[in-house]
C-alpha cells in the first residue's frame, strides 16, 4: 500500500510538471490569384519587360508552419522556444526547417534572452506600421526597400539574423527596448561579412504606438550587375563591384481613432564601401496609410514613395511611387477572403515591378498595375 501511494504521488508530481509545459502547433495558409501587368520595353539591363498571372502565396498574411513552446521553471523564470518554417501553398517546394526563425531562450522579470535565428531589429517598422505589411501587390516599401537595399549591399537576408543573441527588456511605462548581435562566424581572418548589431525602441500606450530602430551589417558579398538582379531590384542602376557595409534606420507611428487606424513608417538604407567607409548609395522611403473597419471586414489603403541616391551620379535620382487599396472580409476569426489592387510608377531610370507570381521585369520608367484575390486561414 505504501509503495502504491508513493507511486501515485510520483505520478501526480510528474503530471504537475507536465502541466507547466506547453507546445503549440500553428500556421497560416494564404493563397490567391494574382495578375501583374508592366509597361512594354526593356529594363536597365536591356531585358524585355514581362507580365504574369497565376496563383501566389502570402498575399495577405505570410504562409508558415510553426511550433512554439514554454516551460515554467519556477520563480518567475520560463524557458521558451520557437521553430517556424516557410510554407508555399500554391506550389510547395523544399524549404529549410526553421528558415523563418528558430530560437531558444529564457524569460523572467529581467526580460527575455533569445539565442538562434530571429527577426532583425529593423524589420518591424515596415510591418507593424504598414496597412499591407509584407504581402501581395500592396506590400509596403518599408519592407520592399529592405529587400532592394540589402540586395544592393550584398546582404543575404533583410528580415532575419542567424547566429544572433537578442535581449528584450520588460515593458515599462509603455516602453520596451531590444538589442541584438549576430555573429559573422566566418573562418577567414579579418572577414566580418554578416556580422550585425541592432537596437529597437518601441512604445505602446492605448491607441498610440511608435518605434525607432537601427542596425548595421558588416561586409556584404561582392556585388555585380548580372541578370539575376533584374526586375524588382534596382542594383543594376548602382553598377557596384565591391564589398559593402549596410546601415538601416527605420521608424513608424500609428494611432487608432476607432473609426480608422492611421499609420506611417519611414526608412533609410545606406551602403558604404567596407574598406574605406565611403558612401555608395542610399535608399529612402516613406509610407502613409490607414485601416478602417467597414462592415464585417477592414478597408486598407496606402501611399508609398522611395528614392535611390547613388553617390557621384550626375543623373536624376530614381524614384518609385505606389498606391494600393484593399478589403478584407472576415468569414470567421480565423478565415478571411481579401482583394487588393495597386499601381506603381517608376521615374528617372527606375524599373521596379509589383509583386507577382514570378520574377517580373518592368521597363525603365514603366508602370506596374496588379491585383490579388484570395483566401487566408490561420490555425
């Protein structure tokens, strides 16, 4: 009898420990029909412009499959982890487990520390303070410019930093700070390519939210103007052939008036020669927009503008502007249908195109128009 009681007590204790741990499976499946039409002509590399129509993923919410979990260690201390992977639902393809983030960390009264692959400190402004965020033909330049600018400076990824240590403070009086350092882990002596450091300060109080962030990434890869950078990339305009460091300064603000949430974000991406620090190019953007509840869904609208400044260039600075409007109809808390239309205009030698179902090429100084219609489900 005594042994039975001891066994039952041990089992109860084990159950209590298990009850303090949790793992959640989650994800998004978002697929829609997309059509993008570009002006006739050639881009900055002399390649013919292209149009396309077809199914695309992540037009409203980025597709993903993930696991996250937490364990209560007692005394206010918790162990946390997350593993999130890309999911292209329109045409599934091989992807690396954890390519959208993979980290483990500890949290408590001191804040939280995460080790692994995490969002960069300068990703969030173009996502949190943009009506369309990172998806579809309406995606904000706050995100799109980071892809453009990081490509121009030879950086592999504008969203996540691998090999990173990230510390987040507790939120105090509405403020929260984040600091991140990513190791380069390059074996060659004196080569710091990929090393990154960043800071982010966020403020939230009722209907008001704002933030400012900075990051610096060292060494990028050697840059050239081959055909693979054509379409949606202005790097051929830069004509670079050197290793470059990358600096980002971004920020955003929003206020929810109830009848509508107004928001704005800005960003400045700079490239400098690694060896000398000399300026190469600068990409500057801003976006203003709104999200308003209308009927059972939400109306979204935005205006984007970006400018590319090349040091020493006598030509006028390439500029791109974009208007976008869309509507999300909520069928439930987890399922929605959506539609977005957008129009982009290039000038002074720019040749960007809207996001489409394939790598598109626009004509120099051309226009790009397109739309998405689709379904998004969150689980």
